[in-house]
């Protein structure tokens, strides 16, 4: 059986230029090809209309340009669009387009499934299959941009908060972000991109050392060691103290303020004592707190906190001078939480 042709999007600019030169094409074709790939998001070599037929055939003979296909696409009453994508090898991944007042945000996946097994997360039930390629990550953005335009809006924000742990697919995620922010790519501002992690201290330090300019969000969900370990098994390997030290390093080296994502779960992490411990933990470094409404997952024993309890929790944090935002759940009727739709497609 013949090996599949390599994805052309996996080539660096230098590798593509060397290939072209070795096959009798001029070096400037590399820039043209990269514009088709990273600015226009084409799905085939035939769409690269400023290349000669011979050049297009050369590319098609040596490379592939795999594009995910829509498996299921659902639109909620609030305008949220959830898409399950069939990948070339048969696995499935999800993205969500979230409307705002004057902007649209896309929530991207970085892995097929996830190895971390957070107990509240639908993706955890899928297990881990593989990392997404640069092209598979990038494609979710180009599709969301077209979908936003069809709704008469622009895609202004990107969040890596979908299926998977982005920092366990570090190289591909960073390369995809480079293409998203490069002027020869989509030219988006790094300030419009947020990477969300379960909290891997070594990788957080690596982000700081790499001088990233996008935002960092950390899924915290509890400042109680035993509760966070129950919700997020990764805490057993990287406890709260280790996470705090890496965030101090990150803020000192980047000058940016991370965000804590805190999912309020009834009777689990929503008491005023939980709020007190969270405020105490947050005093170690500058941070913002996003309080997130739980989007119930079929078969899960977790329940969202009541509005009364949520409001009391937020008031307590604000009384301790914490910067707090409430992120309301969207797309409930279309299984918009990470992994819900893919679980139903299994």
C-alpha cells in the first residue's frame, strides 16, 4: 500500500522553497502558494489560479491538502454554531462559532479527544486518539471566518478551549498560531487569541520563554487541592503550588495577566469558603477570573450552581478586589460543550 502524500501545510517556508527550486520552479512561487494556504484557506491545488497548470500538477503529485468534512452542523437559537468534523483518518473533532454583539469568536480543538480525563468534561469520555495537525487546527478558523461572514459579521477572536489540551500539542498549536498572526497568513492580532490549558507548569514556562503575545487561560475550577484533583486528575501530578510558581514565572516574563476559568458546580466548588480560598490563591500574581456556567452533559452527576449561589460567590470575590466576569453558557440545545456532539456521533 502506498504511503499517503505529505500534507503541504506541514512544510516550512524554507522547505517549500527548496522543493520548488529542485523541481525547476522559481522561488517566488513559495510566497504565492503560502498565501493560498494561509490567507485564503483553499481546499485544493486547483484553486491556486495564479500558478501554472504544471506547477499545480507538481504540487498535487507530491503533496496532499486534506480538508475536514462536515459530519454534523447545528445552529442554536442564540446563533451559536457547533460543527463536528470528519477528519481524513476517520476520527472526529469539533469547533464552535460563538456570536457576540459586534464580533464572533471561534472555539478550536487541538486534539482528537483528550488524555487528561477531567471528570466534568464530555471530551474526557472520548479518551485520547491523536494530536491535530497544523492544517486541521488552522482549517477550523478559515471555516469559522466564512460562517461568520455569512451571518454578516467578522471573526474577531479565537480561543483554544475545545477538545484536547493545547500544550500537549505544543509545536502544532504554536505553528498554527504563527500562521494566524503572520501578515502573510490571516494577520490576526495575538491579543485576539486565547490559549486555555489545564495547567502544565513546564509548558507554561516554555510559553513565557518563547515570548508569546497571546492570552493564557488556566482551567482552575477549585483552589482546594483535593477537590481539584478529583475534578482534574492532572492536579495530582502538578498540584496547585507548582501551578502557581509557573504562573508567577509567566507573569514576570511576559508582563501579561492570565485568566482563571472557574466552572461553578453545585455543591462541589461553589461555597463561600471555596470563594475565599480562590481569592487567597489569586493573590500570588495578577489574574482575572471567569466564572463559567456549567453546560450539563448527558449522564453526568454534576449540576450547575443556582443563580443565587453564583451571585453570592461573585460578590465575595469582588469584595476581595478580584476582577471577575461571568461567562454564560451558550448553545445548550445543540450540545455546544466540548465533546458532547462527538460523543453522540460515536
